[in-house]
């Protein structure tokens, strides 16, 4: 049987480095028509108020969210021309460089901001974030300590210290810091999301609470919903897993992974073989070369003693993947049973 696995910590880290702890994700999760309207309104405001640095900063964030780095750099430079001492703009400048993969420029920009305001806790957090990415953990911990000395309620500092603990294989301290982050900012989706997933990997009974809260706050992001569904599966909360996968299907009716996972739960956990076959078949309609769906549909047919259809599916699997061992074993099993 296939086993559903959660994303490794390194994937969490990379994902959150680029998309967490800033406003980009929330902007991206707006309906497209609202985004277009707000963008056009920003362009009009920029033309009407060419001395308003915040408008160009918002435009820079818009372009950054779409990985249009040239326009993002152009607009953040205009913000800094108007307000050269605004450290918020330098942090966004650093984010642009980070998204471009230019770590040195991202670091230089943050230290330039620190020269302007060495009492700004957000700058220390962003420097630590870069240091975690480059695995300079001692300096990251030091900068996070400074951030929390300046602002003990900085939830991002606790989140990133938790990430640093996790990267250093101290899960208990990571959980503790992430729980503090949640208490400091109870409306932050990302904290519930990552904490719920980490706890689900540990089979912790509190994982469901955090995952439920993440779902209440979550954007309509199918990748995030998929991981939450997998986390519910990991802690054997199968109904919630199915509900989460169905939420994905409301957004994308042909998400073959969600269809497969619903089929898998019905096959393995619930033993609802008709339902399993229906969802595996829908997954195959969306992705005809989906060998795992074919194999598991064959398994469902075999459980229903429909050996003819089971054999056909197993044989089709081997046309897609000639060395698919489970299908080979299944065909051998059918041959033995017939004998």
C-alpha cells in the first residue's frame, strides 16, 4: 500500500523563507478580479501622488508576488528615493533580492537598514531568517535573541527560532517557540499550519486543534490544503482528511492527488470499495497515466472479487510502468488463486 508522507522540514523552510512572514501570500490569495482592480487603483494613485512612497512600495510587493523582479526593483527604488531612511522599504528590498536568489545583496540591504535603525526588531528577525537559510545557526539565535529583547511579543522571532531549533533537531523547543508564536498572533495562519503538521508527524493529540484552526484561517491554496489533508490522514482523522481533500476539489475538480487520496482512504481505512473505485476512476480521467491510481483501483476490484477487472488494471499498470513490483505481485497472486 502507498503511504502518505508529509513534507520534510527543509521544504517547510524554503517555502516559508520565500512566502511566510510577509504580506505577499495574503495578496496572492485575493480573487483575481479584486487583485486587478487594486493594481489598477495603485497605478492611478501613483500617477496622482508621485511623492507617495507607500504607493510604490505596494506596487513593489504586487510585482514581487508575481516574480516580476525588474518592476519590483524599479518601484522599491522609487520608494527609497522618496524616503531613504524607511527601513520597511529596505526589508522589502531584501525580500526581492532573496526571491532572486541573491543572498549577498539581500544580506547587505538588511545591514544597511540596521545602520539606520539598530533598535528595529523586525530587521534582526529578517537577518536571522537569512542566517537560518545559510545554516549559520549561532548567529541566527543571537539575532533572534536581540529581536526578542527589543520586542518580547514579536511572533515572527519565535517562529524563526522554532525553525532554527527544528533544523537543529530539537523538536521540543521548536514546538514551544511555535506555540508562543501562536499565542502572540492568534490570527496567523502560517503558525497553526506548520505547528499542526509538525505535531501530526509526532502523532500528538493536539495536532487536530491546530490543523482545524489553520483550515478556518487558510487561504484557498490547494497546496496548503493538500498538506493539511495529509496531516489529518497521518493522525488517523480520516473524515477530516476527506473533508479537506473535497475542499481542494471545490477549487480544482481535477486535482488527481486529492481524488486519489480520497479513494485511498475509502479503500484502506473505510473499506468502501465502490467509493474507492469511483475516486480512483475520476483521478484516472484527470491523469490517465496515474499508475498508482490504476493499481489501487485494481486492488479495490480484487477485494470485491471482481478478478477480471482487477487483472485488467494490473496489466495496464505494467504498460505505464513495466517494473511496478506491486502490480507484478498482484498478477502472480491472481494466477496462484486461480490455480
